[in-house]
C-alpha cells in the first residue's frame, strides 16, 4: 500500500518562506494498492493530485470525505478530472452530519461564493452515502469509518489492503485525561496512522471547543493503540517549518516511530 500526502496543513492553505519544508496545502491523502486508489479528503492538495490523474488519463476515481469543512473541500472545484467527460468520480460520505455531502458542495459551489456549480462538471459524478458501520470496497482496498468528535460531525477513515492498514483521523477534539477508547480500538495495531495534531498541549486550554487536538494526545493514542508508525498531521496554519521541526524532535524522544507529515511525502506501508 502506497501513501502520498498531497496536503497536510489544517484550517487554511499557507504559502510563506516559513512553509517550504512541510508545505501549506490542506488535507488530502491518496492510498494506492495495485491498480486501485482511494483519496481521503479534497483540501487544496487535491489540485496537484488531479493534475497527475489527468496525465495518467484516470477514468475511475473515488474520494472519501472525513467531513465538509472548507479546508477539506477547497480543492474540489479545481480537480481537473471533473472536466474530463470520460471520467467517473464517486464521492463517498459516512454516517450522520449537519448536512449531506451534496448539500455542502452545492452550497460551496454557488454564487456569491463560487462562480461555477456542479452542473458545469463534465465527468459523471456520483454521491454515495454510507451508514455508520458499513464497509466499503474499492477494488482491493477496504474502507471503514468511525465517527469522531468535531463540530458538525466528522469521521476517521481506515484503508486496508494486502494485510496492511492506514488510519486517517482528522479532525477531532479530545477530552483531557479521557482517551477516546473507540478511536484507540479503531487505531489498534495500524501499520500507519495520522491524527489531528493542530495544537500543543500548552495551547489546548485556550482553544477548547475549536474541534481540534494536540500532537501530544496523538502520541498518547498511538502508544495506547500500538500503532506501528505515527504521523503528526493537520498542522496549525501558523506553524512554521522551524516549529514543526522542533515538534518532530520532541515527538521522537517520546515515540521514536513518530514523524511530522509534509506535502508530497510518499510512504510504503
């Protein structure tokens, strides 16, 4: 199973001299196993993935959404395969949220927010909703979802193929000294996992209710779940390359198999 991190930033795309090493694109990760691929979220990183898929003349595309906040859908209208009449794009959502994926994207792609609508896409686009607990098969890749605490609703996603597993757990807010046991079970012995590490523990008290967690809580969850490799993900927009490098150094003294994810990073699982 091959992972490509097209966007690892949270909340807002960033582009400054202090965002060169780890990147500034928002959440988008592709998972490939053999000839099958599934995409998790449609942040600004999706734009670059779309260019690659067009160059490869990809015709069958699956995108799974953790939730519908703007940083996770802002790359959606710029995804080039939507303008390929030969392409078929399946958009997957899970469980219960404040709005359906169709409603969220229709609202986002409408005036005065955006000048084009879903009707301008030339590809065949299908909206597929999966109830909680329903397993999804995309070729050789199995996908599961788990509801996690976040304003408006969100889901952690798990991809499994060839006996390997990858968990994508963003966005979520933890309760101090009350580890999310359902998420620990979902993460259990994952070969690779990423988690909402927007804040530092020292910042968390002032940001309760914002829907995000800390990199230290991510390490605690990964250790409890016996995750084999753990990626710090969904970086605060203001977090500079220097700050993220320092976080990585500190994290690896606690959990040696942890690291900070960065845009365009590729990993074999």
